[in-house]
C-alpha cells in the first residue's frame, strides 16, 4: 500500500480550514445570524406582548435561561451532572436579601446594582463545595450534590438569627408596577444570559473547555494526556455557579421573599437538568432551546393549573414523554437528522458523478474501507 | 440516660430506614438506576395502608397483603414502560425519568388527599413497653420486627433462589449476565418490583410512626440517598448498617442538642465520611469501569 | 545507552504476582517487541511504566532519570506516550478535537483560555492526520469510526504530542490486514525520524517483521530477549509460549490467542 510521505509541507490556514470543515454543519455565518435573530426576537418580545402576565412568564423564563446556560458550562461540558446548583442559587438569594436588608437599600436601581455580588457569592461558595464534591464521580457525585444542597437548606433553617429561619427574609421590592416592574428584570436576565452564552462559547473553544469535554468522555485518559482535571472541573463549576448565583439574586428581588425551602430546593436543579437534557446536554445552543421551550410551558401550567397539583402531573408526564422520545436532546437529534440527510444527498451526488476525479489519498482509501462510510452512525 | 434512649430510638428507626433504603440500593446495584421516586413510593405505600385501614377497618399490617402486590406490579410496569427504553446516559436519564414519575405520583396523591398531614393509627399504636427508664414504643418494635422479617426474606431470595442468583450475577456484571442467557430486563423489572414493594412496606411503617403528606417524600428520599451512599451503592447490608448508624447519630444529637441539628448532622456526617472514603463506608469501588 | 531501564519491578494483585522482579531495558531508536503468553505481565508493565499503576517495588528510569511512581500526566510530559489494549479515544468528540486534547501540553492557565485550535496547532493536526490517513474523517465523531480507525486515531493522538517513546499495547488486535500494513509503515516512518517504540503484540508476523529486538515475558519476569530470529529459535520461549510439543512454524505463523 502506497502511502504518501509525511512531508511537513506548510499549509495555509484556509487550506486547513477546508480540510477540517465539517461538510454537514451549518456555516459560521448561518450560526451567527441565527444567534442575532434569536437575540432580536427575545429583545422585542416584551415590547410586542405587553400584557404583564405574559412578560412575567418571560421574566421567569429568562431566569431559567440564564441559570441553565450557566449550569451547562459545568455539567454539560464536564459530564458531571450536578443536582445541587440550588446551593449557588440559594446563596445568591440570601446574599442579595441580606445586603439589601443590612445596607438599607431602598431604590430599585441600587437593588439591581448589587445583583452581581450574588453571582460572586455563588462563585465563592462553589470553591469549598467543589473541593468536596469533585472528589467523587458519576452517581455518587449526583447524590452528593443533592446532599450538600440539603446541608445548606438545613443551615438556612438552623440559623434564624441570620437567615430568618423558616419565616424567611423579606426583600423590599422596587417601587415599580406592571411592565415597568417586569422589564428591568427581563432585560438584565437576558443580558446576563447572553454574557453567559458568550462565556460558554469561549469555554467551548478554549483548551480548558476541550479538556472538560475530554473529562466527560474519559477522565482518566484525559489526566494521562496532561489535562489538569481537578483544576478544570473546579474552574468550570465556579463559572457556572456565578451565573446561577445571579439568577438567584434577581429572583429574590423579583419575588421579594427568600425561604430556605424555596432557595435551596431539589426541584430547581431537576428543572435545569431536564431543560438542558431536552435541548441537548453539553451543546452551546441546547440549553437555550430547552429553557425557551419548557420554561414558558412550566410557567403556563403552574399559572393555569397551579391551584391544584394537576400541573405537576401534566408536567411530569410531559417530561417523561420528551425524555423518552428525544433521549439525546432536541439539538443533537435534529443535527443528526440533518447530517444524515446531507450525507445521503452528498453520497448520491458522488455516485452520479462517479468517483474517478476525487483524488484518492491514503485517507480516502481508509475512509472507504469496508464499514467506514463517513456518515455511518451509531457508536457504542 | 437521654443518650441511651437516643440510641434505642435510633436503632429502632434505623431498622425502618434500612428497609426503605434496601429497595433503593438493590435497584441501583442491579441496574445502576438511582430511583429518585423511592421517597414518594414510601409515601404512596403509607397512603395505601391509610386508605385500606380506614375503609376496610383492618389492621395496618394486614393491608400489606394488598399493598405489596400492587406496588410490586407498579414497579415492574415502571421498569418495562419507562426504564427499559433508555439506552444512553443511563444513570442520569433514569434519574430524571424516575424524578418525573415521582412528580406525577406526588401530584396525584396531593390531588386526592390534599396537603393535610395524616397518620396511620392502630389500637396498640400509642402505648409502649418500658424497660427500666427506657421507652420502647410498640409501633417501633413492630416496625423493627417487620423490617427484620422482610430483610431476612430478601436475604433468602438473594442467596437461595435461582432468581437471586441471576440478580446477583446481573449486579456483578451486566454484560456477562446477558451472555450466559439471563433475561436482564426481566430480572431488572422484578428487582424494581421488589424494591418498590419493600419501599411500600416501609411506607406502612413510616405512616404509623410519622405524620405524612405527599411532600414528605423529599425529606425521605434525601435521607435514603445519604444512607445508600454511606452504605456503598448497591450494598444492601451496607445500607442497613449505615441506616442504623446514621439514625442513632441523629437521634442522639437530637436529644442532647436539638432536633434541627440532628437533621443537619445527618448530612454533615455524609460530607465528612466522603472526604476520607469517597466510595462510602462499605463500598468497594467507585464505579464499574464503563 | 538504554532509553528506558526497568529494574526489579514487582506488582501483586491479591496473591497473584503480575510482575515478579521484572528487569529489562529498551534501546533508544529501536522498535522493541514485548511478547509473552496472556497474563505474563506485559500490560501491567506498561501500566507501571506510564504511571497508571504503582509498582510494589523496583524502579523505572527514563533517559537516566527515575520516573517510578510519577503520575500518568507527568510521565506523558516527560515524553512517553502510550496506547491501550482496549482503545481509549474520546468518543463524543470529533477526530480533530481528539488530537488537540493530546496536543495541549504547554503552559499556564493563560494559554488554556486561548483557542484550542491556533493556526500552528491546526497545521500540526493536519500534518498528523495526513500522516496516519484520517484527514477525510477530521470532523467525524470519534465514536462513529470503525475499530481500526479508532486505533489509528489513538495512535495519532500520541504522535501529535511528539513523544520520544511510544508504547503500543496490542496495536494489531482486531484490525484488518490492510490497515495493519499501513500501521506498520507508519511506525517505521516515525522510527526513521528517531522515535523509539515498544510494542506489545500477539501477532507474531507483525512483531517479528517490525522489531529490532524482541523481549519475551513469562510469569512476570523476562524470559529472554534478543534479535527476533534468535528469540524464535529459543527453546525456552517455545516452551513457555506454546507448550513443549508445539512446532516453531506455529509461532511464526499465527497469533497466539
């Protein structure tokens, strides 16, 4: 078998790009355009639908969007599924509530101005929590995150002098009403979610993010190849906690109350996990789709059927159906369909043309070896 | 003396938690499913007993003759319908599916019974046996006895029946079990049936010892998970020992300090133990390779 | 001068002596073969050398420095790369991403925040992919590749990091003859550039045709070593490897399992 010499000829970046480009993936321009259109739609939404009941659904959806994008930076990329991000969410809530109370802040604008501190508080508490929980893997990790979350909930109950215990804390809401009340929260959450998404994108294309993906696939091998696994996981967790902390801070001000059982709640992470899974875990856009599709639905059911627990039943059934119907998540499933479609079209075109002029290289010879069609699906 | 009473309370309650936790750890051992619904299953079992006992006017223990078969069937069906189709990311996907199932059951229970706390009562329920200054509530003694009987039955099934052998084989190596012709789906479904049945039996006892409503499931599942981690995922005996140790610690702290700290200690012990033994007290290895 | 020197390494699991005072060395610039029956300790030796397992006693020296008990990433940093008997790639990352995981060795945290695919790194990845012949599959998910292609990818992941030594654990297992010849030619090409190889393999034709020197392991020790032709004639080897009444032809012709 003749194999071309491995002469290290210098290639231009464009040539490399052409060689590496995924022929079945949308172009960069298509992707960028889609993001801009989505951002525009989300920006315009509360200006078009001005009913405060609708915009408040929008606000909660943006809170979820922000948090799930943050959650995905850690759990999605590293594969360490956290069901304990409510720790950072609750910490964000208490931070904001306590600061507002003790600093005697009354104006709505200055209340919102301290929200970044909620993010920092979430990030700060993620360091010790991370050092504890990141010692274990897989299911033990999942359960340990739940346990840590309950520790925080119980601590919030047990220190009434600080947290108000089971009576909770009140946050004076900003003195606005109707849409004037909703819109600042909506846009701040949207803006932060956009920053979160940019962070997620930067992580995904950085060496550090590549290390996280490698950890997800085979942590021991990643370590053996020189990835600093503990550091990578901890940094991802801290980044992720920052955005979830901000979501908590905004929520506390928006609702005006903080209770231990709602700040540190097992529900929260299950929502986040389901949103991320439904959209596509560990992808950039998956969590966005998940939150935008299911967030409003969750709010709608709660408003419509919230008087009884009928909404729990509907929502639970819906979860099961979606999880079983789209086990890989919407984005990867659709992307796969699209790839298969393009690949089959491409193969048909290739057959029509005949393969004579396609430049047979070592690569193509191997690629066309039996059982090695490029679009072959279904690994292990 | 208070401490001694705390230890007695802990051991008696610990046996009950061992029973409820055994179903959880058994299910995990066989199919790597974290049954997040185990908490609500316990509550469901308690509601079954509550309903049968109040409508049929029979002793709570007699209701188990109805409850256990019903719950066993439920478990079997849940596996076949909801868990068997899962092919990828089993651990987390099954957790999410079981969570959604739990939410549905919770919604149904709340719809039927509302949020009021109820308790299963029996004529002998409020009295207790006194030994010196120590107090042994009848209900807890009966709970202890039933837990012991059911766990012994579980032991017999695991080690003296053909099904038990298949089950243990599946726990050790899923692929190999498939290769030697064990119908893994059938074994898994039966196991979930047994796990759910044990949870329901525990639920009857839980309902006799604690006022409950649908929301009690969250406290339950988090405690059961802690017990199962400490015992080492998949180890029934580990869970039993962990349950008793943890409940004794909780009850002792509760009597000498305060009940709220008793609860907190529960989770703090977990954090401390895992710092030094990430695989739990009795767990052998972190996880199967792949 | 030996590049890797293994001195009296012992490793037991329970009561089983996987390695029992194993002493051997691998020459710089050689392709060395490591053969022996199943359970003779070859893979355990690889694991000890690369830090995936800790020896009970003994020492490993690489280029004169002790590397015993270093963690896998440190060993990798020193310039020893390895592949696994059961191929370990990152199945849910694409081929190029797999390469870049292995390529990112340098530097502090600043460099980690940079893009993983800088122009020079991409050029290097392209060069390596051309070399092993996987360029056409660059954007394919690694988990979708055939088994043989995954083996090539794992190999590519190692060579992109420019190690001085590459340890290959059963590279020929389960791949078709065409791919195997291709792999052998790649190993030779890299060896010509000065990279040292150690190959554990059951395919005798592959080992005997490729290696400068072959070392035979048996029950956790080295039985003998030397030129492939010498080893092939050694009665001790035949006895250990195949039992006493087997003929030489079997050793040369067939794989040993």
